[in-house]
């Protein structure tokens, strides 16, 4: 029984290793060959197995990781062009197009929206904290629940 599970565990470990490779090197110029080599699979077999496990091709996952990281950097008020190159894109137009397709708005609009949210938080922080948490910590007075 142990001999039957070992190859499956080894197989999954190799796929996870490839995913971790993407997570670590998303900002560099990596291609399918680099990722498949990390898992010790042929390219086509690797794509098929990666998609079976993660429901995304390795390229789709790489784009996902880059866009997620871009969102974090934009929330930190980093300029759009700097974010583009920091997450591994080589073209500002392709970055903007993919970002809009994924997030639903352009990176510059997302940046503006995040800056407005930060300004609102600074202006009235209690509106962004759940009432029960604020009451428990004494930041607002307890409210009576009205029976109707």
C-alpha cells in the first residue's frame, strides 16, 4: 500500500514545487519551459496535470499571481508603471489590458480608488470597523436594539 501511494505523493510534490517556483519567481522572465523543468515534466504533460490540480494553466496562474501582487503594490500607492515592471510585465499596455480584464478596471483607476478608500479611512476610521467590535472596545456607545 505504501508503494502505491509514494508515486502519487511524489507526483503532487513536483506539481507543488512548480507552483511554488511561480510564486517565488513571478517577477522574473519565466516561461513554460522553466516551470516544467522545475517539476521534471515535459511541457505538455505538465500543462495538463497542473490544470487538473489548480484549475488554471501554469501561464494563467502566473498572470493571476502577478495581478494579485500588482493589486497589493497599487494599494501601497506605488505608481502604475513601477508596478508593471515590478511584477514581471514587460509592456505597460499588456499589463493594463490584463489587469482590466481580471479586475474590471484599469490599474490607474484601481490606484485612484484605493487612494480614496485610504482617505476615507483616515477621515473616519470607525466607519470601517464592525460596530460590535467597536462597542466591545469602548470606541462607540452601545446601541439599544429596538423591537418592532
